[in-house]
């Protein structure tokens, strides 16, 4: 995992025996990023949520988007020495919320901000950050901030009065650190690797990998339950697919063929499915043996190409005897 994403566009696939990747994706709705100009009062204002910050691993916190359009998931990575924020929300008012949430989880004076891509809801909250905070982004993304963001701000501002108010006083905030392909940031006890991976959603798409915690911030290159957004002709479907290959990890299981991350969710869904069926039957007063007689054929039918069906019995017995 240490060499994960080491070389941009490298064809290397990474072989790992254990896998703990969490994808915290920055989400944005299709309706917003591609909708024609015009007012749409039915949308909730794109406000970063207060008091909702969750810890997703030892060093990583996320302010969840709440599935509100034009609010990204925001990351806060806390080391012993410094803190990195990933994406800033739309406009200084949202940036202030990010800073208030940040203050709850980190007392580090040393602060970095990076952005996954140039779209205003990811970048323009930067204005609220103190002058001592250092803004980091890739050269390609910075070029898009300069040349494309003003038009996006105009376009977004025409959509609703709330968005217009959020973007009203936005001024460009130049970056303090630019990198070409990748850079490593040591936050003290935890390292972040920043990679330019675009073009997919935008030319400057940047991913951030938190090595010790095995957490990957994908920006809008990976969304959860949103269709991928192609906001302008700089987006690339072909390259998008290649980038997803790069994010992919290979799992070498203890038995059976080498596979991808799908193996983890398959195993999860088998175990979770069996656990909940056992609990159901137990609640109905069925014995462990009766549960097995029902569940063995049921799960063999669900997983027709899985071998060793004899082990279903022992799994049922385990779940049956384990306290909830
Ligand atoms: Zn976007």
C-alpha cells in the first residue's frame, strides 16, 4: 500500500494482502454543475454542515456533505505537528464553518489547505482561512482556477440568491505551494500524498492519499450514488476510466483467485446477510440446528459458485452463539 499511486499513469497494479481503503468522495450534484442558468428556489442553500463532523480513521475527519448539492465532503487530517484541510466549501461564509469544525478536532497552528479541483464549492471557502494557512494545489488545477473559475462563479451566482450571496465577496486567493505531479506532506505521525490525476471531472483533478490511515480523497472523480459529472469539454471519459484503474487495488485472498476491491464487499455482504438471517430466525425461536437447515440451502443458492458449503454450518453456529 505504501507505493499506492506512486507513479502517475503508471500501469503498475498494487498487490496488497490487506485492504482498508475508505473512499471519502467530494460530492456535487449533476443538476448544479451542469444546469442551465436560471433561478431554482427549490434547492437548499449549499451550506457546509455544522456539528456533523465524523472521524473516519485515526487521523482523518470528514464534514459530510449531507447530500446537499454544491456542498462537498470536506476532509480534515490531523497530525501531531500540522493539519491539512481538503476542500473549503463555497465562499467565505462556508469557509468559516470549516474553520469552526476544524477548531474542534485540531489545535495545530500549522495549517494547510488543498483543493481537489477548481469548482467554486471546493475552492472559494479558502478566503476565510487565516493568512498563515498555506494553500497547496497542482499547477494544472491552478491554471483552471485562474482561467475558468471566474466564469463558474458568474454562472453559479445566477442560479439562486443564496448562492449569489455566498459568492459575492470572493476574491482570488493565490496558492502558497504549487506542485507538478505529486507531493508529500508530513503532518507529524501521518503523511498525505497529493497527486494530480486529471483530466477526468476536470483537468486539474487531484487525489489525496493518507498513507497511515489508508484513506483516499478522490474529489469528484469518485462519487457515491451520484452519476459522474462532465461539466465541460475538458472532462475526459477515457482518462476517467484509466484513473479509476489507478485507484483500484488488487487483493490477494488467502484462497481463491486474485481479485479487486469487490472481494471485500462480497465477503461483507455474505457475512452481514448471514448474520441478520440468523438473528431473525433466533428471534423467531428457532434453534441453531433449525437455523442451519434453513440457511444452508438458502446461501448456497445465493452463492452458487462458492466452494466449501460445509462451512456455512459453522458460520451459522458462530453467529447464533455470538451476543448481539
Ligand atoms: Zn466539481
